[in-house]
C-alpha cells in the first residue's frame, strides 16, 4: 500500500491542514480507515488521534482509492470542528455523549416524574349539531310512452 499526497493546504481560519491523497493497493482490498490514519501520521509527522479521514472512494476493478483527510492541532479542536458521523468513523465517539455526561455531573439527582394531569372532560352541549340542508333532487323526467297503436304497426 502506497500513499501519495496530491495536495496539502493550510486552512488557518479553521485551524487545520487539509490533505487530498491517493492510495495504490495492488493485490489488496480497500485499506481500513485506521491503517490509512496510521500511514498518514507517519508520512506527515502528526499524531494519529488528530487526523480525521473524511472520505475514501474506490472504484470497482481499480486498485486505487482517493481520499480526503484533515489534520488538527489537538483532539479537542477535532471534536469542535468535525461533524458527529466523521468523529464516529474515526473512533472518537460523538459530541452528544459528552453533553449527556456533563448533564449527569451537574445534576445527579433525578426528579420523580410528575403525575399526569387529568384532562377536563368536554361539556356536552345541549344543542344538536347543525344539520346539512337537504338538496332537492330533480324529478325524473317522464318518458313519453309509446302508444299501443304504435307497437302494433
């Protein structure tokens, strides 16, 4: 497996380095994300924990994979700058768990759930609901009867 870096861009505004790469893997399947992170860390002199691989695309029959990764200064910066699914794919969990843990630490007492309030019953109205006005159907048109004499002829 060979990793070739196509482009490397410093994104100062977001505090990260963005890397586009191509992996050539003859005789092997598509490499795992963890292996790619390890190889990128060695090649770019960064910590594996700070590298987030956003995507890796490979095509059927081609033994190359194109990918995009971001290198942050720290794990906290990575958690702040990445979306949950990318963090989960790279083994850092999700932001939601951290929020839940913070809530538990702040208020460990659990309050008993409040009893459900009874709904007031609707007062039955004494008036009947308005009836639909009846529409008169047009009377059937009487068909002219043929005279008995016409039938004989």
